[in-house]
C-alpha cells in the first residue's frame, strides 16, 4: 500500500486549477504590472561600501601557493599537448 495524505495517494496529482493555500496567497499578492523594488542611490552606495569593507581582506589575500602551482602545472600540460 502507498502512503496517503489527506485521503489521497501521495503520487496522485492535484486537479488542474486547484492550489493549496500558500500557492493561492502568493498568486493573490502578485500584481501583474508591478515593478521590481529599487534601492535609492544612497542605499546602494552604503551597501557597496559595506560589501567592499567585508570582502576587501579576502581580495587582498591573493592566490594560495598550492593553487598557483596547480595552475602552472595545468598550463604546462596544455603547452605539451599543443593547446
């Protein structure tokens, strides 16, 4: 016997047009002609500053030696193959 949820087998599809409550609410709350939300320039600038401050250290760390060695080995193999 298969599993059942609310008296229906789990592999049975819902009738066309029937939605659960969450799907119906999501559809109801969408406006067909709504524009995506936009951030003001001041908010964008502040976000940019904060992201740069967070990731600046990571960017300045450089490439670890083991990655540089791997890249050099791969590039060497390509030269041997004629690519």
